[in-house]
C-alpha cells in the first residue's frame, strides 16, 4: 500500500474577457455651448440661449437627404412629347381611318398604360394634340378678351394664309375629323365666354346668333371663302373682319344702354308660382259672381219659358 499523499489539481482562476468601453460620439454639452457663446465678444444673453438650437438645426439639415426630381420630370416630358408626335403622325397618315391607343403606343414605343397615365381620356389627348399642333405651326393664342380678339385678327389671318394647305389636308383626313370637331367645340365655348358680358341683355336665341356670327368671322372657312371666291388677301380680310366686329360690338353696347335695368330671371325665381285654385278664386272675386250664377241670371232675363214657351210673370210688362 502506497502511503504517498495524492496530489490535488491546482485550481486556476477563470479568465473573464475584458470589457472594452463603448465609444460614444463626442458631444458638446448644452452648458458648454452656452458658456462658449457667452465668451464670444459682443455676445448677449439671448444670443447665447439660441446657440444650442442653431447647432441642433444645423446638424439636422446636414443629415436631411436632398432629392433631385428634375431628371424624372425631364423623362416624363420627353415621353409625353413622343406620344404626341406619334399621335400626330398617325393622324396625318393617309391610310389611317381611326386612331387607336395601341397604334399610338406602338409608334411611340411605350405601353398603353403609359399613354393613359399622361392622358386619362380622349378629351385630354385631343386638347393636348390641338395645343401641340398649334404650337408647332405657330398658331396665335386664343384671346381672353374682346379687345385682344379684334387686335389679334391680323396675326390670326396671317397664320391662316401661311397654312392653307395644311388646313385643307386636315379637313380631308377622316382620322383627324374628330380632333377638329373637339377643338371647334372648345373654341366655341371660349367665344361664348368672352362675348357673354356684351350679350347678357339679349334674348337667348338672339345671343346665340351673335355668338355664331362673330365665331364665323374668325374661322378658317370664312378666310378661305374670302380668298378663293373674292381674291381677298390676309391683310384685307383681317381689316374687314375687325371693322365688322367692332361695329357689331358698338351696336350691342348701344342696345344694352337703352335696355331697362331689370333682372327677368331673378324676378321669375322670386315670384311664387300661383296655383290653379288661387287663380280661379281671384277670377271669381274679380267678376263678382261665379259662372253658374251668371248663367241663371241670363236665363231669368230671357222672355219665354224654355219648356212652355209662355212668358213668365217676371217678363210681363
């Protein structure tokens, strides 16, 4: 038997990982900013109080991301122009009988959904193509007042004379007829709007006649008729149309000055509608007796009785 004492293993202390201190960004305390602002030469107490707020605003503005949307807007504008160019080419194609959205999308190299995103309906597309064609051909802007209408007649008739062939081609095309009809309706509404102050005193039918006459003055059809049938050039046509328009407007102004200042529609709205019973009651009161009473009085006033043919006592002398 071995009497040698058994050796016990030596316990070693467990090593724990050393914690590294967390790095925090260096910030300047509010008090330090306040003291620094106070130490500045010529700084007041109010300026020192505003210093921390300015520092926080500057740091927030630096962190804010700046987003430039100009590239996206330019891309959308180019896509819109490409759609309008494709639509105009499709309209002027002699083989085209009807313009569809798929044909325009194929020619413009876009999807039909892109066309509907720029132009939600046909009316918006027609308005845009009319404006685009007018801008491409140099058409004068539609006037907003009567004075601008008469003074802008020379520029309008010069535009008609310079684009006679294009106007005739557009009127002979079956595909562009719907666009022209839509543009005409838009211009008709614009003419009624600028003529409304001068025709407010007229009856509706006569006011519509005045609108139609002045609208016809400033149309390509009138200029084409004057040029082809009477040999009138653009300058003479614009002078004649301007003189006729001014003469008509002066006559309308004279009539409005003579017309009584009454508001007939407002008077009709204000007056309550009289019922049938009220009218019959008023008629009875005005005559003093109703219809049966008048008939009996007439019968009594006659001489012989209707059944016997004899005269009554009331009729005897």
